[in-house]
């Protein structure tokens, strides 16, 4: 049996769904996720780097609003 937290695929799924959707931008519902806006900005940014899709997507933050944007 493994110990500790299981790695979440939430942000991986979020970024992949955004890329597959073909939209120019997507608002990320920070309140629904239940995390701080800075966390909700940094986690997808890290996921984009991990997946190697920096040339396809980026994360923007305006106030407390987090947005995924196609490049």
C-alpha cells in the first residue's frame, strides 16, 4: 500500500481538455477549485511546462481571475 498523497491529475486533465477544446481562452473557476488564486495560476503553469506544451498554451492572471490562453 502506498503512503502519502496520491498525485492529482486535475491540472493535467484541465490543460489537456483546454488544448483539445480548440477555444482561444478558458476561464478557470478559482472559487470552485477551492484553492488560492496564486496556486490556481502556478499549478497549470507548471503542468504546461511538464507536458512540454509551452508553445501551445500559457496562463494569465488578472486580479483573482485565472485564464488559460492559446498561443
